[in-house]
C-alpha cells in the first residue's frame, strides 16, 4: 500500500482541500510539509463547511495531523484556527495533532515587512497574502529564525533576538518604521508558548514510527507548482518549494516514502495575485468561470483571475513533480459552454513553445495556441461514474489527459466528499 503526496499542479486553489479530505479519511497520518497560513482549504462534509489555512486537512476527520518542519508557523494564527475548529465540534489534542519542533515561526515583524514591501512596490507588487510567509522563509535560510523549540528556552533567547532584530531593524529603518519592540515580542511569545509546546515534538521520529507500523501517510501540499520558488513564475511565486520533492525534506521522511504523487488540476485555470497568466480571460467567459466556480480566495477573499485550461503548464508541472496521476476538479464549472478551449502551446516572437520559458518577460509575452472543443449542455455536477458524464465531457477529460501526458486518477464533480469518479486509487497503487 502506497503513501500519497498531494500537490497543486497550477497556481494553487485547484480544489486540494476536498481531495485531501477524501484521502485523509482513509489515511493514518496527514502531513503538511511547506507553506503556512497563506493556504486556504475548504472542506464540505455533510453540508458543513470547514475552512483551514494551517492545519492539515486530516484534522477534521480525526486523523493524526502533523505540521512538518518545512512549514512556517504563525502561532497566533494556529491558535485562532484551532479555536474556530473546536467551536465547530472538531477535537484537537496531542493525540491527533503534532508540530515539528524545528519549524520556524512567523512573527509580527514578518507580517509588517510583507506589508511594507508590497505597499512600496506599487504596481510591481507580488500580490502576496500578506501573512509574512516570504520574510519568515528568508529568516529561516538566513539562519536567524526563531523556531518552535526556542519557545521552551525563552529565557536564553537574547542572542538570537539580537541577530534577528539587527536585521529587521535595519530593514524597518529603510521604511521609516520604529525598531522591533523586543520586550512586547518576548511577552507575546511567553503567552503563546504553552499552547504551541503542547503539540511540539520531533515529528520525524513520530513519522518514522508511523511508517514502521505500516501506516498510510498522506503528504498535503499547499499552493501549486507554478508558485514554486524555483519552478514557478518567478518572482511572482511563494517563498517555498511547492513541488512533490519537498514532502520528504519538509517532513523528515526520505524520498522513498512519498509514494503516489497526485497532482490536483482544475478543469480550467485560476490565479490570485500578480504575475503571468497566458490563458487569462478578460471577457464574459472569464466572468462566467469566476461566477460558476465561486472563484474568491479562501484566505484573502480576493477575486481570482480565470482562464481556459492550459495544458502546457500542467504538463510541465506534472513532469517537474513526477506526478503519477491527476485529480481533475470542477469539471462542472464548464457545463453549459457551447465550446471549450484548451491551450496546447505558446507563440512567442514567431516561435512555438511547448513549455513555459523561464524569463519573466517571456512568460508575460507568450500567446496561447488554442484547440477548441464542443462543449456539453448537461450537468456533470455530482457524477459518480463515467456513465453519469456527457460524451463531450468525457472527450474533454481524455484530451486533457493526453495533452498533459499523465493519467487521470480521480475526477471530482462537486465539493461533496463522495461526488468523485475513482479511476485509480492512489493508496492502492
Ligand atoms: P505569499 O505566499 O503570501 O508570499 O504570496 C505569494 C504568491 O503566492 C501570491 O501570488 C499569492 O496570491 C500566492 N499564494 C500564496 N498562497 C496561495 C494559495 O494557497 N493559493 C493560491 N495562491 C497562493
């Protein structure tokens, strides 16, 4: 029986929450391995809506849920999310929840810096979620982060705070901001420490035990491959590696444990924030996709940009992330279109590309080459077998599969857990 790694194969918001929840109900442990509370996962279970940003999606079904070392953790955001879920009847304890003790913290100074930089960048801004993700990762690789394990040693934090604040105070001065209020920060850390430390442990050890016991582990990626700091539309990306390989380094289990790589792919394309988006639609079709697909960010409430399916970027994501099979989501949003388009290549300065070039200016300038297919007028919402799908919807799915050179493992046909067509069970692979 395989473990499963779930990643987004576009710009995030592919509908990972539902798929992860569906898989989590059959897993023994769910691990988040990168990103932070910039992610937004919506789960709908028996009509009840749960919104998660930081907690692994397994938490709702009571599965052991782990925040790995690759995540950046805002302890106050965590506390508020835990409280909200508890108010919805979800039970969270150290039996079903653990946090890596070597996980770096997102502090108020990170949020400040994120906001200051974005405001100063004007029209050149990244369009971040404003959660301090980038600055927190910078401090991690700059070797000056405060980590979860430091919360047990707050009395000896001074040398680390010296290094951290020296860096931030210089940056803040450049924005005409006062230095970090160290005593207020220490006080806030003292207050939040007992809450976080309840769950802190060397999770690599716990995972090793889980693995030895033959349990099924689900690695839950956040964002999408096109937002990966190496492989994405740089600089309009997030600050972590969102590809499947990070499941190993961001959890403390080796690459031989990550198993079946399930790429989540929306049947059309969306993006929040700035940056290139070759198939973006500024017309009625784009508006229709946004309205039917309820394309608003879970975290920021921002309207998502919408466009036709781009087979070029998904083929690229699947290759880069070693995707074994995809879960195709939100096919029902395409119901009712007379024709639907798929981007099969790009044109740039008279040359045809079968990949997205690395340079930002080229990414912004490529023109999509479309293939047009007949749409379908019947609904696909709630379909649970191929027989429930109109012939043209099946043709569309087959064409997607062919163009991205990766097989379809699942088709999701509504936000409800059971509205899924299962072609190949990732856990049984
Ligand atoms: P950051 O991760 O907040 O630094 O934002 C960097 C870029 O990633 C921005 O374009 C965000 O809109 C995008 N982003 C971050 N998290 C998500 C997500 O969960 N879904 C979609 N886009 C995201």
